[in-house]
C-alpha cells in the first residue's frame, strides 16, 4: 500500500496556490525522510481569467526547483473539465522527467471524455491516475459504470473520491467491491473529513486491500479538508506497519499548523451538515471563509437545500 | 439509545471549571430544544488543596440556578479515587432533587472500592453510572473482570471509557461483547478523539445496541477532547434517527467555537502519538498547554515513553 501526499495541491484552495518557499522547502525535505511514495504539488492549467498562484500552474522552473530538493515521485493534477485531449501535449511535454504521475480530477458524467485525455497522457509517458469524484453517487451512474472497464487500458490508479465527505466504512467496502467487479486497475481512496471519518474510511480501504491512499499535512485541503498525513503515519507506525523519524514529520506539521490558525480549514458545523447530507462543499467554503455569515444563517441555508427548499 | 452531553464537566479541564454564566445559560437553553437526555454539569468534590472553579464543586446554589433553566436530567460525576463511601451522604444528600444521576470515574484497579461507593449513592436515591477507564486494558484485568457481575445490583449504566483515545471499532465490539458476557446492566460509551475515531467508534457502539453515549459541544474535553455533540446529532439526523432545530444547536456551538480558539483543545500530533500508543494524555496536555515545548520535543519525549526509554 502506497501513500500520496497532496498538501500543496489541495491546500492551495486556501492560499490560492501560493506558498512561502521556505514552507515548501521544509515540506519537501521532511518528506524525503517519510514513507510516502508520491507528492502531488499542484495543477497544470491553461491560463485562467482570474489570478491563481504558482502551484495552480506549476511552471517548469517551479517543478525544477522542487525536483532539486525532493527525492520523491512528483505528481500534478489536471482539472478534466478544463483540459481537452488536444491540450495535453502542450501542457505536459515540458514537464517530462520532472513529474512521474499525472492525475485527473473527473466528474463521472464526463468519464468518456476523460478516457481520451488519459490515453493522450499515457502516450506522453506519464503514470496516469483517475481521481473520480462523487463516489457516493456511482451506483446510480449507469453510463459511467459501463465505461469503467476501459480504464484498464489507460490508467495506473483509479481513485474513489469522497467528494461530499459523507461516506462511511460500509460505503467504502461496497464501492471497492463495485469497482473491482468492473476492472483490475489498482485502486486509490481520497477521503474528506467533514464527519471526521477520513481515517476510519481510509483504514477500511486499506483493510480491503486498496493500493494507494491520499492524505495532507494537518488535513489541509478544500472545505473541511482531508485525512491528516501525520495521523495516518502515526496510526500505521503504532500498528508496526511502517517507521520514520518523528522529528522530520513534526517540522512540516509545525509549519502547516501555523497556517491552519490563519486559514482555519477543518470541519465545523456547516461542513458536517453538508457532508452528512451530500451537499457540495464549494459553496459552504465560500460562506464560511467570508466570515460575515453566522453559522446560524449558513446552517439555515444548508438545511433548506437538504430539504429542497429555496434559500430565503 | 440516549445521549449524555458532558461539555461543562469535561470542558472544565481547560477552564479550570469556571465558565461564563451567559455561555452556560445559552448552553442550557439550546439543549432544552435538543434530543439529549442528560447534561453532566460538573464534579462534586471535597475541598481540594488548589483553586478549582465553580463546576468542580457544583454548590447547591449553582445546581439550583442550572435546574431553573434546564428541563434536562442533570448529572454530576465523582472522582472515585478522591471519594469514599462514607463521604457520599455529605456530598450528595444536599443535591437530591436537583441531580438525577451520579456518575463515578473509576480506575478498574479500584473497582471493588467503587462498588461500595455505588451502593451508597444508590441508597441515596440517585441513578448510578459507572465510568470505567482504560477500556483498552480490561482484557488483562482479571480481578476487575470477575467483579463486573456485581454492578447489576448497584448501577444503571456501565460506561466503557476510551481513556487513551486509541481504540478502533473492532475493539469497541470486542469490549461490548466482553462486558455483556458478565452483566446485563445498560452499557455506555465515552470516546476520545485523539485519532479522530470518536464518531466511528460511537457509531459502532450504537450499531452494537449500546444504551447511552457521551459527547461534548465542539468536542471540548481533557486533552484531545471527545466526540463532538454537533457531529453526532448531525449524523443521526441525516440518517433519519432524530430531528431538532439546527438554529438552537448552532447558538451554543458558536459560543464554544470561540472558546476553542482560545484554549485550542482538539487533537494534534502529540495527542495522536499518545493515543495510538496508549500513553496517558494528562501529561501531554500539560506539555501542549504550556506552549513552551515544541511539538518536536514533545514527540521525542512521547516516543521515548512508548519505547520504554527515559526522557532526556
């Protein structure tokens, strides 16, 4: 079982993908000593119509700097909705040799289109991972389910993403069984922490023989955030499954703990309500981050959504 | 299945058992609208050699004030190690009619002595709950295991406490089966959140048919804290098991969220290490709260403890 840390990529939702160079350097140096296989450091993207920071584009110079410090396999992710197969070569050929794996964030409704993009990424020589969102809805996505066997030809990993942060261990088991009935590709799990179930769900996935799991330092990531890397490593260490120098881990945890006090990611009542009721957390994050809505008014709006009412 | 909220009692470890009257009033008024059966509001204690606040003693006037606001069953807890059976009448007879249930925090090594205290508490007319610590060690406590059947005569609830915050769902199942093989008393579970497993463990306990579970608002409680009341209620609400006005819940959650930013309870790397390795969190809390130890030095000390070395 491998671990992928995606702190910089997913944490960028809070910092608009800008990070202090010293924090990134300490992060990379710490992880050189930790039993983690892959580091996902950002997106590669076409120019967007708004300001987005360094790790939303990961220019070649940035990746060269990271690669000069890190001994780990570097990963970037593409937002499938914004990238067509025809764009792959211009986005990715400049980073050959710097990046080992390319992930794609995929809405299952666009799965067919994603398969074409994946074929192109594979042709360019990268390991390919599918990050397929909304795992709690898959059982109803007939067209997507029929297409899953096609990943055998183009993907190295097929990730199940708990986008709403609302799944439980039994859902993880059921979804693994569902996907395994369709493909032999290696499986991954990316858990969100709205209900503080990220560890329980990830341990379930590991127990079911999953091949790779995601985590981020201090859980930094969009909305309520992710499984905490330091929690996963500590638990697996106590179970005797891996070992590492705690001093190295705590250096980078210290840095991100300070950032957390500023940006305040992590779960809270609005994220719990959105997770438990499978509501998208993008909007909740906007409300919570703006800080001029009370929990009260956010909860009222979410409650109306979960009951299908219009906000007042 | 019933819920007991012990925010004021367990949160007192951070405030030295002093709470602003307005916060307590909002808390009690909010809970009047929530599907929670019991509120544990503090300790009853003999005078101690250091300053300890209002809710460490719960004087009669305090309980009268709470009772005039709350429609819930009030609970106090006794530290069994500090209270003998002979003290029970002087400590408890003044609060008859104000408090419904008396809990006792019990080290399994003192279980025989606790049975005498419980008999006395029962004689005074209270519901009696055993809060038995260190559930992860019980399987090795032969004398304690032999005494468990005696609780049938004196206790209304027998709580399993995950003192180190290090148990997993399978441990919860195993411990419930162990206790059920010894007694027919109603069972309770008090989960700590060092490994963010409090919800997963509590849901497992509920699935196994447990009779009562503990939680605190925002998880406020000693060390890494507890299962969050708002999380438990939100999850059970989404599962269709109970209903309540979210506005009432969010009023008291708002108050304790502000307190949390000051006192900073919740898990972090040192608490994760202590939980995963079954080390007492009292000392970790002292180190973390003093803030002049780095995570680095705390982790080093904990790591030495878990390997049986002496601190340097």
